[in-house]
């Protein structure tokens, strides 16, 4: 049985059909009395419908050392318990994964809305929607993989990073929420960080919440943790800005 707080996070998972039959019934009963969830589901369904239509259309060293020490000493959420295959699947779908799915769905809504606003030609819009559909499909595969593992880190001020890794699906999804505001010439950039301190770019975020998809784990080889920094809007080849949040991510 989901708690009231947990069930609010199921909107994205519900729309992406990433809930069990029991969770679906619980959420639909909840949604009948929750106008906010009903409205969010409606908006996500409208976006998903638009996506579906396209198928037919053809730092300084000292700072990083502090980060490394923090990763080694900061207590993270405990790993999901080992149990029977059925209960393991249920455990893996507990609320960190649901938050990730919900945030992904919300990010897709934002991306599609921007695409619709900025597209100057119908072909531009079709291409952007098709790319979004492909990303949604890939993300859903990773989040739903039976071997998916979840790590999550939250800070007292609301900064949160959740990473889902699946070797079987050969992919990773990093979702961030509650990051500080950016100026017009800044972006957030994710980094793969190895035990020896090597840092490799993994993608950009241009808002205080969003998702970075890693469609192939080759680039994440030997990663010990992920970090998000503030960088110039087009990104950097090596970190230059402040570390906003880190989260373990063994690949």
C-alpha cells in the first residue's frame, strides 16, 4: 500500500504505464479525489499523445578532494533489500524510481512544450517530437529493467539527485531536482567521476530540474560517482564551476 505522499509521485509512472495493476488501482482511486494529480495526468497524457503521433510521421583540485571525501563519509540511502524475485521487483519500484520516472515525464513535457514554441517549420516539430519519443522509450527501458539499481541523495535545502543504472539495458538515467537558479549564460553539467578523479562530461541541464539520459554505459566505465556543476551554457570539457550535488553511481 502506498502512502499519501508516495502516491502523488506516481503521475509520470502511471502515464508511462510503469505501475503494477495494484498500484494502478490505488492511484486511480486517489486521482478521483485529487484534482492536482488528475490535472497533471491529463497534461502528461496530452504530451504523450503528441509524441505518439510522430511515430506515424516518419574545480579547483581542493574542492574536488572535498567532494571525494564527502562521498566516502556521507551516509547514503541503504541499498534496496534482496528478496524473492517478485518482492525484489516491487522493492526496486519503490518511490526513488517513481520520482525518477515522474521527473522524466515532467522533463519531457517541458522539452516538448519548448519544441512546439520554437519550431519554425512542421518538419522541425516532427523531428523534435520523434527525438523526444525515442528518449522516452529508452528511459522507460532503463527504469523498468529488472536489474535496475537506484541511488539517491538529498540535501537539506531541497537539492536532490537520483540515478538509475541498468547493465542489462546498458544505460543510466540521472534526474536532478531543486537545483539553484541559473543565469542566462549558465547551465548545469553532469560528470562521470572515477576513483582516481578523472572527470568526463555526461550531459547538460538548463533548468533547476531535469534529466540526463546516458544511452550507453561505455562512457561511464569505472565511474565511482556522478557530480553536477555550474558551467557556461554550452558546457565545459573539464569542470570549472561549483559542485552542486553528487551521488554514488557504480557502473
